[in-house]
């Protein structure tokens, strides 16, 4: 399976997709998480690959500060529930290629992703 969960309005996601050659033409299934919400089953599969919901959770989201979440001790269930309620809490993009998962836009992550997609 080759799939990307991204936000269509996010310029960073678009640039990563372009740089890594991610498109339907290259065999990827694209899911804009704003127009096609993540299902609990999809999130559970991502968690299985990533190791935890916390790994998938973005602390950069404006809502993180607005809701005062930085001052709370969140559980794995909390992370799961926030990601399912608000797409902004998913660290983007999430790319799944076979049994590998690439989460977020950190440089080392994108370099690893590009190395896999440009083979």
C-alpha cells in the first residue's frame, strides 16, 4: 500500500509531495484529511505502525495552545480522540509505503521518505 494523509491547503504538504514524487500517477492513494476524515480504523493502523498515538500528534497546532493542552497530562486515548475530532492534530503529512511510515515534515523524515520514493 502506498498512501498519504495530508492537508490540501498546506503548502508544506504540497511541497513534500512534489519533492518526493507522491501522486496518484506514482501509485499513491491521496487522502486530504480535511475533505475525507480519518476513520478510527485508519488511525489505529497508523498507531500500530508508529507505536503510539502521541507520535502522530502535532503539538504545533494552534488548538493545542488554545485548548490549554500543554498544561494537561494527555493519555493515549486523549491523543487518539483529539486527532479524530480535529484534523489539525495529526502531524502531517503521514505517508505509508508498505510496512514503513513517515510522519511529519522534519528534515530527516523527509530525506528518508524521498530516499524510498526516488528508488
